[in-house]
């Protein structure tokens, strides 16, 4: 395996550090005030230790600063850190007078360096243009100290303070960039998850629509055939028992065919990968003769005319089959007892096909399928999958009956 592309497990120490960081951040999000109190308490304690222990005397310019002033400066430079995350600019402004007094008196308390922490939070949480006046505010005490006490050169003092401010600001900008990048990744992951859920919902809706079309085609057609056979058998029972027996046999065959197709559809709906190889394929043009025989046995004479050689893929074959099935079912329902049907199929190159189905109907027939039915919308949905057109309506005067015309264009090369 290529060492460059090999996925390596994180080191135990790195993984532990990541877990610890996530826990600390989660605790901070849940209890921000508690975390701020801990951090502020730490720096207040450090400032007081510097004051009480006399550590400030090692770098001070003036050792005669009153104790009460040292305590005030220590608290004034550390306590405002409690609001450093929510109001960093106000905190820096509040600390500025204490920093100036600290420089003027020569106490030079180390707590003045806490201004750099506030600069970090300004770079992290506020517009970067705020760094200009923040830099001037932090450098001002240095200028006062150099002018009043004259220790070190101007370029050394100012250069050192500028370097400290730059480092604090760069750290804030780096953390801010990293945080923005992480938030962008999380937002993208959320949007991808939402899009995935939406795609799943759309796929579910499309599958439900497909199942509804299949159920309509199977049940509607076969029940229409069974109804026609039952009506014919009822009239033939008294005069011709043999014809009535034939009608009963045809009803039994049609019922078995409908049950077989329903079981096949229900099997497809089940999530059972072990049985996928045993599923019967959807009907195609090879099953058209069986469909027409069932319609003819129900009492509807059907004549077919075919032009060209059928070279359609299974999806297009199913569309042609279902359109013929639906059209003949509507003819059985609405055309009357003496109607006939004519099917004309024209196969063209590259999967193009034109189908025309006409019936003679009766003089009192004024429309096709009942309003609100799924037959015609289902045919249009199937046709639209292949960019085809479907026309359904009464035949032009003076002809009687109904006409359905389907055209599927050539397949687009992939």
C-alpha cells in the first residue's frame, strides 16, 4: 500500500489531546462565566503574588510607590479580564488608565502585560481595523515610561512592545482563521446532511409514485378484464354454458396473472437482497401478445400493425407496454360493448418509437378516463422520463372514439 495514501490511526497522545480539547471547549460553551471566573482568578492571583511577594521591585523604576497604589494597579490590570471575551475593546480602554499610571509612577508591574491578552481577543473576535488604535493604546505606557524614566532606547522599548503586540495579534488571527475554517466545514457537513435527507425524501416520493403507477396499471387493467369477462359469462350462462365456462377460465387466468404481478411488485418493495436474483423482470414487448390475448378474451377486438424492428431497452419497453395497457383498459371501461381498438407501432433508429392507439367507442362517449384518475398522469410521467410526448383525446370529427399517441425520441448518447 502506498504510504502516502495509507490511512494512519492517530497517535494515542494526539487523540487524547483532541478529546481533552473537545471536552474543555464543550464545558466552556455550557458554562462560559464559570470558565471566565477561573481564568480571571488565575491572573488576579498572579498579580497579587507579584505585589505581595515583592517581585515587582526587581524591575521597578521607583521603589517608593505606595502600597495602596500598587494594590489598586494590580487589581485594575487584572480584574477587567473577566469581560475580555464579551467586551474586549471596553476592557482595553478600562485598563489603559492603570497602565499609564503604572508607567508614570515607575512601578512597572508585570500585570501590565495582560493587555496583550486583550489584544489577542480583539484580533480573535472583532474587526481587524481595531488593532490600529489598540496598538497605540498599548504602546502609550511604553512611551511614557521611556520619557519619564529614560531606561533603554526608544527603538528598543517600542520595538520590543510592537513585537509582543504583533505576536499576540497573529495568534488571535490564526485561531480565528482556524475557527472560521472549522465552522465552514461543519456548516458544509450540515448542508450536505440536509441535502442528503432531502434527496432521500425525493427518492421516497418518486418510489411511491412509481409504485402507485404500477399498482394502478396492474389492478386497474386486470380488474377491467375480469369485469368484462364476468359480464359476458353472465349473459352466456343461460344460452351457452360452454362460453360461460371459457369466461370463467379466462377470469381465473387473469386473476392468477394479476396476483403474480402483485407478488412481484411487493417482492421488489422488500429489502431482501438474498431474493433479488430470483425476481421476475418487468413486462416488456415480449409480453404484449399475452396482454392483447387477455383483452380480446374480455370482448374487445384489438388489431395491431407494426413497422420496423423493435430494438428498445427494457425501460422504454415497459413505458410502451404500460401505455398500451392503460389505453386498452380505458377502452374496456368507457368505449361500450361494440368498440374495437387499433394499435400502430412504428420503431425507428436509436430507440425512437411512435405508438398510436385508437378505438371506435360509441356515439355517447364524450371523454376518456375519469377526472382525478392516475391512469393518464401515470402515462405522462412515464413518457416524461424519456423526454417523450403523449397526446390523449377524442378522435377528430366525424370519427368516433378516443386516440392515444405516444412518441419517444432517440436516445441521447451517454
